[in-house]
């Protein structure tokens, strides 16, 4: 379960990074910052899951 969750979070993070790059290339810094906050939240969740293991992922 933990591996599936981490894989899903990684895929979502990659998608958000692509959105950030697209927004920045088009001069939409405020939108990019909003997506950056989302990326940070995904990273925090992944870090907590990595530290606390399988029982938290369920």
C-alpha cells in the first residue's frame, strides 16, 4: 500500500511541476506560486509517509 501511495504522489508531483513550468513560461507567476504550494504539500505528505511507514498509508 505504501509503495502505491508513494507512486501516486510522485506522479502527481511530476504533473504539478509541469504545470509550474508552463505557468512560468507564460508569465503567470501568481499561478505558478499557487501550484508551488501544492507541490510543497505533496512533498510534506510523502515525507511523513516515508518516515512513519505502512500503517499511516492505509
